[in-house]
């Protein structure tokens, strides 16, 4: 059984009892969160496609921790001009575990 869920503007294909890294959510750790924006819901036999959402479907997940992703380095240079810019960025993430799809 899987579902395609809209989490913070991004779509994720989720399965039960799996962990996922999603953009930072405002819930505290060890709290449950319910996602009601389910786009596709599938069990072993049937697939329900929403228009745009599947009515009555929801995905329950548990927030495990908040963390930062690996650093992405941005380096710009124009040769012979003395122009060099070095910047870095770390994306804020939340690790969740999907507990129930229904």
C-alpha cells in the first residue's frame, strides 16, 4: 500500500513504516502529524486518483527529528577580473516515519 502526498509543496510517494526526509515542519519531535493532501491512494488491488485530492484519505506520520542536510557549496568566478564569491547553504529537514495510510 502506498500514497502520494503533498508535504510542504512537494510530492512524496510514501509507504507504511518507512522513514523520509521532508522540508522542515513546525511540529515538535515525537508528535504525530496528519497529512490530508493525498493525491493518489493505492492498496494491493485498487488505485484511487484524486481530482485533485482523494476524499477522506489521510496519512499519519510521526516526527522523529529535525536536522540539517549536507552543505551545498556555491562558487562563482570570472577569470582575470578578480571576481570570486564563495557561499554555502544547508537545507533544514525533518525526518518522519509514516505510521498509517488510510
